[in-house]
C-alpha cells in the first residue's frame, strides 16, 4: 500500500483548517487536530486522520454538531458532568480530563463524565494528559452496540476502550490503552483500505460467523471471550448508567437506535499528593518498569517493553521523519479540503 509522508505540524495545521472550514470554532478544531495527529504519530492509524471523512459526514446530519451547547450540568465536589450535546468528542473529552485534573488538585481525586458525546479518539491521549500533569489518569467510554457479547451473534456492547496513565520520574509516562474488543472499528476500516485480511477470531460477518475478510467483517468480538464481555458490561455501567444516560439497553430495546452514534465517557484523575506519595510515585514506577524489563526473556524475545513504550518510539521516529499516511486516505482528505476551499500542504 503506497503512502505519502507529511510532518506532524503541517498535518495538524491542515486538519485544524479543515475542521474550521466545516464550522468548528478554532479552539475545538485545534484540539481535535492535535489528538488525531497524536494517534498517527504513535502508529495508531485506526484513531488518526482516517476518521476525518466520517467526522465531516456526520456534521450536516446533526450527528456531530459544530454548534453544540457543551455545558457543565453537575459540579459537586469531586464530581462533574459535561453535557456534550453531540459536540466534537475529542475536544469534549479533553475538556473533561482537564476538569478532572483541576478537581484532583483541590480534592485529591476528580471524576468527570461526558454525556452524549461523539467519537473520542485514542483514549490513551487523555490518560497521558493527566500523567503529564503529575496525576494518575484513567479514561474509558461506552457507546451504542458495536461489539458482540460472549456467546452472541450480533453487536451488543460498545467496544469499551479504557486507558490508564502513570507518571515517571525519568521519562515519558507509562500509558496502558486497550479496548474490550479484539479489534476496533477503525482497524477494520484500515484493513479494508489495505485489503489485508483480519486476524482470525476477531470479527463476525453479517450472519454472525467468524471471518477474516475485512470486506465482510461487521462486528468485533470481545477480547478473551467472557473477560472482554464483562469489562464492556462494567464500562457501560460506569460511563452510562452512573451518568444517567443508558446507551446499550435503550438501543437493544429500540432497534432504531442501534446505529445512532453517541458515546458517554468517564475521566478520572488522582493526585499522588493526596496520598503522600507525590515524591516517590514516579521513582517507584521507574523501579517497577526497570525490574520487570530486567527479568529473563522468553525464547525469541529481544526486549521486554512497558505499556506505551513502542508508541513512544514510533512517535520519536515520526517526529523526525514525518507521518506516513495511506494514499487512499490522503486523497479523501484532499477531496474534503477542495470541497471547502482549504489549502493543502505540499507532500
């Protein structure tokens, strides 16, 4: 698959211009661009600029609103709730994590929910944002049915991503980012772009049979069977039921809501200062990572990596050399720019 290569700053500025031309306020557009390009910098193309054509297509239909009335509807001690009103999910989730961080500075911990958001992008971004502020960060989100439940033949739960970030004394934060699904909707879209088969056992076709054909795959399977299903169930409880806005049950009971793309999210920040471990936490994280990495390696393993370290290395390389974007995706972005009179950077 052929690619073009573009610098991160040029790509981020281009994406922001696209969003502004589509109607987003400058602040929102800049936030969305930063988070999408961050994912591509780390090699997570399933959550990068590949998503832009879908984001733009949703806007005229009111599925992703440029004029959303984003507002705080609950602000009580450690608790906050943002009503997103279907506003841009990346911007709203970033705002929620910043609110959680501020609550943690005051109260030791902050919990902030996002209700009625849209696609949140790479959840690791928000957990890392907290960790870079010296906090322990956790983010998760739930959606209408996208993933099968263990034993089912159809989509039942959201793919239920969750990320946890911790600060280090020497080096970038360690961030664990995963979904309850064995593959993501974005990864399936990537496979269709490249024509490469999916791994066995990660997706179902329209009839509920396991398939590796990316053109037939429709529904991700849960990771580790009942474990992934259980995680997805609990994330719906935490993100949706506690926020007073159920997503899964309403869609299962009313099939017309199954394809309504809306998400709820939860951002958590914990201040180590409140536990009297602010001076030691980063050092202990470093020690833990060092001790694990020093353990005897299994056959064929050259290095033991901590969560997020592979992405850190990819990011460093791509900041130096540029971000490779599949040619098909780049052509889509150029087409969207031309429709809106947006200048396209030279590549």
